[in-house]
C-alpha cells in the first residue's frame, strides 16, 4: 500500500513537470517512465558488477561500457544542471546522449526496451531535468511492492479520457474481475487492449496474494515470468507505460505485441489463451476491410465493442474464461450484429454471469453505463442459467470526486458468485433460489432466448413497489386551513408584543 511519504514524493515530481511546462498527464508519465528506466539500467549494471566482483568473473551482458560511464544515472545525477542537460541533448559520449543509449539497449534488459524506437525526450530545461532527477533519486526503489505502488499512484493521476473512448479502468473493478475468474496455476492470460497493463499486473498480484507457495516451484516461476502474461496494444505510449508497469511489479518478460488486435496485420490468433481480461475501446468504428476476416464471420459489425467480443472468442482455448467490460448497449442493442454476438456467446458457448455496474464507476473519465460479462468458450453450448448481479455501490461515491464510502457491493458479489460452485450445498442452494427482487438471481437459457437474447438486467429484475396511502384532498385542505389559522394567530401575537396592533 502506498504511503503518505511516497505519495508526497510523486506529487512533487508531478508538480515539477507542471511548473516546467509539461502538464499533459500521459506526457508526464512517459517522461517519468524514461527516467525510471535510465535509473534502472544503472542499478542493473551496479548489481551485475557487484556479483562479478564477488565471484571473480566478467559481466556477461554489459549495459554501459567504461567509456559510457557519464551516461549512467549514478554519474550524471551529481553533475550541475547544465552539464546533465547536455548529456541528454548533445551526443557527447560515443556519439550518443543518455536518451540515445536508453533507446538502443538490447532486449536483455527487459521487454520495455523493445518499444523505445519512437520515444521522445521533451524535458526542455536543465532546471526541470535536474529537479526531477533529484526527486526520483530520493525514492527507495529496492522493494517490488514499493515500485509497483509508486507507478500505480502515478497512473492514477491520469484524469482525461483517451482516444476512441479509452479510459483507465479503476483498479478495484479490475481486482473484482480477477477475483471472480480466479486464475489457475497453468493459465495463459491475455489482454487484447492492454493499455497500461492493469489487468495483467493485477492478475500477477493475485498469484502473489493467494498462492505464494507456488513460487517455490521452478516450473511455475518460469511460466509466470516468461509465458503467462500477454498483451496487445496499438498505442506507442501505452505499450511503453504498460511494459514498465509490468516490470516494476516483478513481471520481467511479459509477451507484449505492438499492434491493433482487430486488424489483419495482427494475424489470426486462435485458441491460444486460457484467460482473457479486458476493457476494450467503446464506441469506436472500423471499416470492414480494416478488420481480420475471421472476426467478421463471428460478428458482422463495425463497432469495436462487438468486434472485440468476436476476437476474444477466437483467441480463447476451449474451456478458456473471459471477463470483459462492455457498454450497456451490448446487452440490449437491437441491431443484427448485437443479437448475433449475444446469441453466439449464449447458445454456442457458456455465458456464466453479468454484473450491471452503476454509471458513475468510470467517473471522472466518463459517465457511461457498463456491465461485466463472464463467459467460457466451449463451442458446444452449456448456458443453462445466467447469474445476474445488480451492483449499486462499489465503495466510492458515484460523482466526479469518487471519494471512498462505506457502501460496497463487491464483497457480497464475490461471495455469492463463488457460492454457485461451492462444495457447501446449503450456500449453493441458497444462491440458486434467490428471488428476482434480490440483487443477484439466475435466469434460465430458455427465458433469455424468448426475449431475443436480451441481457439487460432490467428485462428480468422484478421491482417491488411500496403502496403509499395519502389523505383525501378535502382532509389535506382542512389541515392547511388549520395551519393557516395558527400562523395568523402567531403573527397577531407577535405584532401585539411589538405594539403594532
């Protein structure tokens, strides 16, 4: 958990960038990320040098040569602002700047380095560079949790929606989705619209929080570090931020692809992943010729929220599970494509659950109403009953401030969902027998089919109206007259006291 001291340090860095003329949140995070990586390169070489000195053998993979000493964090941080700035902006060492060197380091230092070709250094003054370097240098980066919390807090400062309706998914909503999916030891997890990699990071933390003993197994550690986590992202800035987020959370070698997951160039990825966690772009539109052909065979649409559902079905292995955030329109849209993808999931696979979330969950980014779909790819059907949950509170106020509050349905939601598969027969039976007036209830396949595959919770939820009896108009009029008389009497008494009568 992030401490007040760490928050204060990050706030000072943020304020320094703003004072120096860099106020765009993504630009701040990107420049901050580059400097973190430059510091990390030096720390990696310092550790390698220490090990080499201890065992008396040369370093296998050299990040900085002897001639490149001035490009190292531990060297330039002690220079005066002008000299430091020159090292970043003028090719002085091996015809490279500090930034040039950062961009050309090999993949041996982690996946982040793969996506540096289009990185730009935009810190414009020696004073700002020195100020930020000194602030970053004071942060304790020895602990994985501290590094992860630091970066998460920095990312939480993104306060504007991105392109095509993208916005940062609240971390407690991601955690809810991961806790419902309960990743397994051998899962291969993918987010086809990875963004800052929040879903992958949270899945990694789930293993550390719930299955620490698994990390004693070398086979699991190798799988966790090299094969488990996959992400696809089209935006250069986002994929760099996501790569750093994963590495600071102890996931050194995630499999990240810079591409549009829906396009022909992304390739026909089939049956590769056992878990998909995602919040794909809403309200985007693509021409048919820009979309991979096999996706269009599943859902003929130009809407990105529908196309991504088709993509996820294709990407999942048989038996694979998906948790995905969708706009409410996906649940009840009447177009042929809307009905087509809903019928595909319900009839040919297994739709497990739908969580209806309040519209304020994504504020201040957007006020759109959303839901979470949970489904399993089977190819042979399997939807008997769909579990619905009407989330009314998520632990935060539903206005732009999103302050923490006591009302929170998520703990109840998780308990009830997992009771459906519990070995405790009483818990399972109690949840299955819930009424349509409750927050959670089951709806059978046949009823959903009869309703033309409509999945909106309001179609099935029953509302109990309380009968309120009001007095007859004549009685209300008499009551008003009595009150009026009492008012007049009180006013006359007051006048008499003041001698005005």
